[in-house]
C-alpha cells in the first residue's frame, strides 16, 4: 500500500481509501444482513418439519409463528441441544441463566458461508458466477503469496555491492539479471530457487486438510500488529528528526488502477465474515462494532502509508514495504534484529496462510464442478484437484514477481466482484425472500443501516463503473 500511495499521490490516495473503506463497510453490513436471513430460513425449515410432524402439513409460516409460539420455543431448545457444548457456550447464554431468552428468528447462531448463501438466494447462473469470482480471487491470492515469500528471501540474502556515499536512487539499477551469488546466479534465478523451495515445502499441504490452526493464527496476528507498529514508529521517528526523504506528489491518475486494486484487496473481509461474526456472543450493536473496526483499520492504513511516503524516497519504496527497513547504507534502526524481523515478516505470516487458502480454493473447485449424485474418482479427488489448485498460481509466480501488478489486478476484478457486486446481489435477493417467507411486517434486527434499495443500486453502479474505469485506464496506459 505505501508504494501504491506514493505512485498515485497523497490527495488521490487519501480520498480513494476513505471512499473504498466506506463502501467496504456498507457491503459488510449487507453480508451480515444476508447471514441473518439465511439463519432465519434454516430455522424456518427446521421448525416447519417439526410442525408438520406434530400438526400436519405446514401452512403460512407467518401465521404459524403467531399460533404456535409455545411449540416454537420447544423446537428452539431442541436445536440448541443438537449443538456442541462449545458452540452453546460461545453463542448462547448458559442454560441455567435466569435471563436466558428465546432465540430470535434472525439470530445469527449458525455459520452460513457465502457459498451456501449463494446457493440459497441465487439462481444457477448466479451461483456459477459467484464461485467463478471467488475461485479467481483465491488463485490471485495464492499467486501473490507465492511471489511475495521468495521475493523477500531473495532481497534479504542477495548481497549487492553498493557505494554508500551515493544516494540509493542514483547508484545502480538492480534488475533480474543483476548478480546475486557471484556471477553464476543472478537475482531472477535466486528468486526461482526460493520459489521452487517454497512450492516443495508448502505445496504438498494442499493434498491434505489443515485443522486446528487457532494458535497459529493468533501468533501470526500478533506478529502483524508488532511489525506494523514497529514500522510506523521507526518511520515517524525518522520524519520527526528531519531525515525524511519523501516528497509525494498530489495526484497521478495513471496510477489509480493499481491503488484501487490494492485498497480493495486491503479491505477484503466479506468472504470471511461468517467465521468472524457467528462466534460473537452479543450481537446487539454489531453494526456499530463493525463501523469502529473499519474506522480503526482505516486510520491504521493511513498512518502506515503516509509515514512511509514521507519517510522514504517514493521511487525507492518497495512493493514489499518491510524491505525498506533493511537498507544497509542508511539503516533506519541500529538494531539488526528488528531489521531482519521486518524483512522476514512476510515469510512467516504469508507461509502460514498459504496452505489454508490453498485448501479453501481446492474445496471451492470441487464444489464448482460437482454434479448431484456424482462422486469423484480417487485420482480426481486426491490428485487432480490439488494439482489444479497449486500449479496455476505457482506458474504465475514463476512468470512475474511484480506484486503491485498482481495485487492490483486481483483486487480490481475478482476482489471488486466479491467486495461490491456479490454482497449487493445477496442482500437484494435475501430481502426479497424474507418478504415472501415471513411477510412484509417481519423485522430483522440485523438489517443494514443502508436498508434503502437505493444503496444496493448505488453499489452495483459503483462496482461496475470501477471495473470499467480500471480496465480502460490499463488499456490507455499500455497504449
């Protein structure tokens, strides 16, 4: 992000990231509302089956709710008994709690993933388009990770002869053909060696399942906070001491497409919301909680990026920002341990996420090509789909290590689809089904603050125009 900010200019970057953060918050509330309707729909099906066994064929569920409230209470308790003890503790009040209340129709107590919501509320074409979009996004994700880790290792371990009394921007122009380990191996070959090792070490995980990653994810989250905080403090310290070299321009329209993709990619959370929102016990002020979460993220991104573009010469900001803190001639810190921690930070965090994303992509590919009543042969299930998952992103990483381009393209197209178009279509279809199933007077307590249909249309138009603008700008820039 700091590199994209420096290229696009401080004014455009500030306006665009605030705008995209607002739209991402809006579509996040759309997904939460859709999750609540999906939970209500699942609860409705369960209760209707119970009512059919007790009272005969079901009739209007809206009328059934009024007539059979006492029986509904029993059905809800049966649903809770079917949950594991851990889920009950996380999501509902204790059984012996005197304040325990009946579960509301729209309570989000069951995790419903975006793919399941797509199958509930989309037709067959919409379902295919959703899975195609998320598969492309996950492929881009894996290609970014596969390029970032070897590139970080290459830049850390490749010794470069630099004359320190000359400014880095005026010294030598490092290219892929520049020597790395003597004259026999250049930087491009070193990158490929690391990429090959990365593929051999982490690629096989896609053939298995990775479970119980809670503590691993906690560790990587802690490392992220520590690394980001260190980078902000070091950059601010240098700026306050008058050593900042950055003089960012106000605007550069030609760099907006990459900035757009990077910002969309950075605010991407919609596909992970079911896992994030469902375990929250008290969801009474969920929209407010999400708003403050986005506000903190926005402030953090702004501080990180603006300290970066004013601390470093904008031409020298690397697409992997942590590598800027490993300058041997003009070190930003005298503690080598901190420099190497920041340099290796992407290696640790991205490597731990790579197998999880690969397995997610593999499962989505299986769902995309699945046919009812058909079981995949062993060689297709255990060999073909894992290879189909891992080979394309590794091949892309072998072809290019331009992370700004990869992030820009992934965010601008597949990312924009998942962040804008899919949530808007989901909430539109969910509201329509809510009125049919539960009547126009049914009140959803998790309804988005942007409940007017105008906002749905606005997001559709914004997402479509953004993709068109990015495409045209790419074409004009290259021509």
